[in-house]
C-alpha cells in the first residue's frame, strides 16, 4: 500500500503562511492609506519587503510541492525567521504572549513537516522509491 508523504501538507502549510503574510501586506497598505503610520517612507519599505516575503513563501510552497530540496531549506529558514518574530512578540515592553504563541505554533508545525519531508525525500532517493511513496 502506497501512502502519500508529507510533501503536499508541507507545501500547503507554506501556501497558507504566504496568504497570511499577503494579508499582512493588505493591512499595512490600509494603515498607510489611512495615515496610521509615523513615517510614510518606512511604511512603504516595510510593505514592499513584506510583499517580497509573501512571494518568497508562495514560491517555496510551489517548489516544495514539486519536490525541490532547496525550497525545503528555504522554508525551514522562513520558519526560523517566523519564530524570531514570535520571540520578539513574547518579550519586551509591549509583550503579547498569546500573539507570540499564535505565531510560533504554526511555524513549529510547519518546520517539523519540512524536516520530515526532507527525511522522506532522502530515504526515497537512497532507496530509489518515488518521493510520495516514502512514509
């Protein structure tokens, strides 16, 4: 019996994260257009960088679905960056622990999925099995 690997789930998780980051870009644009920013130039730069991050996550999602090992590596790095943001949300003068947990839990789950997917790909390559057959 062939079982599907975790690759589609890891790709879906990255795609969901990309949609979430894209929604953050929309929120930043609304804040910028409503004058809810201190520095317009900084707000534009942040929105552009956030949009680049969303595009990167979406690209990683597509490439992970196709089985690219470089995309898995990039996805793992993205999860580590997301965990850094969660740590920042949990500490400091304006700490929001629940927000930090809401950011960290999906990043940890996605990171685990990506690591498992990498292991499955390595076993499939060593055994000559298709990537989706490894479990």
